C-alpha cells in the first residue's frame, strides 16, 4: 500500500490570520500535487513566541477542538486529506499545552497529542508556556495510514518513538520549530543539523518505520530556523529534504509494505529483551 505525505515548510508572521490563510493555500497546493496526509510545522499560526517569557503571548492560545481545527475539518473534508496541525492549546484557565490535532479525510476530528518533552533553553523558554502532556503517546487510524504524532523536542527521545511504534504507527510525524542562533558559526550549525537529522533517522531504523519531520524556516529575532524538513524510510535513507532557507512544499510517496519487509530481515522488535529494561524508568543509574 502506498501513501503520499505532504510537508509544508514555511516562514511565519506576527499575524495569526495571515499565517492560517497562507498555510491553507499551501495545503491546497500540496493536495493538488497528490498529498494525502499533510503535516504542518510546529506552532505554524504564529511566530515562535517561546524565544521570550511574555505573558501577552498566552492570548495566542485556543481550545482544541476550536476555531482553527474546525476550519481545517472543512478543508480536510473538501480535499479528502488527513491534516496534522500543531497549535497552542488552552486546556483550562492557567493550563496550556503545545498540542497537535489530527483530522481525518472525512473531516472527523480524531484527537490530539500534547507534547511530552518540554525544553527550557536560551531562545526556547517553553516551560514558561506549556505543561507537559499527561496523556499517553498517541496513534491515529486515518483513512490512509496508521500514524503517530510527536512534537519537536520529543525527537531526541528514543523512548517516545519506540512506544509510538509499538502501538502500531507506520509513520512518525514530528512537527518542529528548531533553528540556529544567528551568532553561531557554520561548523556548529552543520553539527547541530546533522545531529537532529541523524537521531530521527535512527528512530526509522530502530523501529522499522517512516519518519516525517516538518520544520519551519525564516529568521525570527536571533533565531534562524533551519528548515531542512525531510522524510526517512525504515532503513534510514533520506527520501526527500527541503532546503534550509526557503519555503517548500514536499510531497513524497511511501510504500508501507516496506515496513514488514524490513522488520522481517532486521527483527529488532522481535529480539527486544523487555525483561531487562527496568533501569530505563530511573532518571540516572548510580553505581
């Protein structure tokens, strides 16, 4: 079975409605190119506001499902596509999440995943805004494939990819907002991008799944978002990759029968020693 995934890499403005209108046009273009499952980048409807701690930014949040998901439900139904949309969620008064909604091709809202791993670094002050997800890792049965959704900082954690894969995900989607400080040298930039891509290719190989990473591009303040959105197959090969500094709509066809083929020959899931992994539940193992 083949499925065509769409990756929308774009720059953002300070105007939420302009961003939503822009991405809606890109969704239509990707669908016209044959995309069946389309993933948007992390927090696509605004600038990446987490570069500072500013209480005013909480006004950007909305309920999920809410006005933006309802708009995308109509669009998904019209175009017969699955949409993966990353939004700033207001769950309750004083409780906010970095959340991705999944909408099926008939417009049905399938559910949400709330980002589990929340960074707190210069330029990425996400703990100020987001509570970590307190639900399980999520898998969604869509019209075209069974998919798992994780978000940005989750990319660095093999446990998240493993659990989502063990729940049956055929494709792991990672909406992302990651970049270089504009003050960095090119060698540091190269090392960081290679580390980011390599760890996700490793998730493909270790779990025998496709990985789709969708990053933003453009300069926002002191951050140069590095784009480079890509798809890797169950052997870790890069099937397509966007440039660093340009907006891009990528559409890539995936042969889902490759998953069983690769897992039969490289049976990592079969040979797991689940009886020996108790130590993973510890923060650190002291001697």
